[in-house]
């Protein structure tokens, strides 16, 4: 009779997170994910090892990233026979990848695997505007010279200077994440002062973690960066209180509460986690930091929640 096995969290690795359009401005999703994966391989001596699978993904992807995770694996010293695939679930991508790998371990389908996530808003996929895109597709479908000339005659120089830029908004509501967070804060009565205090504590905790070496075995330097550049160790409540609110223009009637200081910045980075059965971890003398025991995924009705 098959039994559900415990899933061990062996360890993780990431590269430093940086503000968009700063240190990783020219780095791709594949560059960052490969670096994070290779750091994990180095840390747990997985060179040449065939893992059960690597699952991960990104939200902001170019067309060239259709096989992002597999290509990233091939850029490391893992065995090229390690299967890999992409997952995408907005901000929950890497967590969903973790559940997929963990479930296969729990059921005995694989012995070990890596879950990962990566994203860049610096190297954003800038596409053709829809009118130009449709004309080029029509041109490609045309089979006669006359038909191609007819389609080409509809092209205008101005079309090439109107790219389709990625928008930081939800397609159903037209609101950004910050605007949705503002609406939630007002619905639940979360005051500006509480958010500022939480943001300050977050920066203080990150600074303390670096000071005591917490990240020494969790992070791989990348592109000359050894520490998250979103950290503000000199932040104070007074500085936070002086910032203007930024997401309340469409939220009425209460005044806003979210600012650039207490909101999540747009960042670039990549992270990984190694999961395994207890037997596999023991066979390689690897530690078990914790166990992934239970999970649940939920969704909300965007219209009233």
C-alpha cells in the first residue's frame, strides 16, 4: 500500500534582489535564474546530479523564454538529463512550483527536486502595437506578390514608434497592485501609521539579518552585487511619515495610506529551494531544515473581495 511521504526542505539559494533598472538592468530572466540555480548546485554539491525535476517560472517573459527553466538548468552543472518545466501563476508562481515538486516527492514519483522563481521588470518584453502585429501576420499569410504589396501599402512609419509596453495593472480591473492594496487597506481599516511601522521594522530586520550573517549560506552574488539594494538601514518613522501617498487617486473617498516607503518596490531577482524525500537527503548527508506538511491555494472574486 502506498503511503504519503514527508517532504523535506533541504535548503535554498537566491541572488540579491535589486530595484528595477539598477544593477540588473541588462540581465535576463535566464541569466538570473541560472545564477541562482548554480549557487544551489554549488552549495549542496549537486554537480552532475540528475534531479527528479526543476519547476519554476516568471511573469514578465519574452517569447524567447518559452522554455525558461529548462534552458536555465542546461546553463548549470546539473545533469542535462534533469527534467524541467515552466509554471506561471502571477505572484504565486514559485510557490505553486514548490507545491508541484513537493506533491511528486510525497507520492513517490520523484526523490528530489528544485522549485524556483525569477522576474525582471528591467528587461521587460516590449512588443509591437496590435495594429502593426496584425498587419505583419497578414503579410506573412499572403501568398501572392500582389497581396503582399497590398498589405505592405497599409504599413505606416508611425506604427513602428508605438510599441506595446507592459502595464503594471490587473486586466480585469485596470488597477495596479498598489491600488488594490490601497483599497484593501481601507476596507480593513489598516492605518498609515501601522503600515509605516511595519515597513520600518522590515528594513530593520533585514539589516540585522545581514549583520549576523543570516544570508551567508542563502545567497549567491550576482553582477557584482552581494546584498539587496532595496535595504534602507537609515530609515526612520519620521522619514516615512513625510512621504506622499501614491495609490489613492482612484480610491475614494478615504485619504490614501500607501507610500513609496511602505509599499513593495519593483525588483529584479531569482530564488530557488531544494526539496527531497528524507531518504534522499540522508543518502547525501544533507540537513533537513523543515518539512512541507500542508498547503492550500485559494482565489477571490475580484469584484467584491
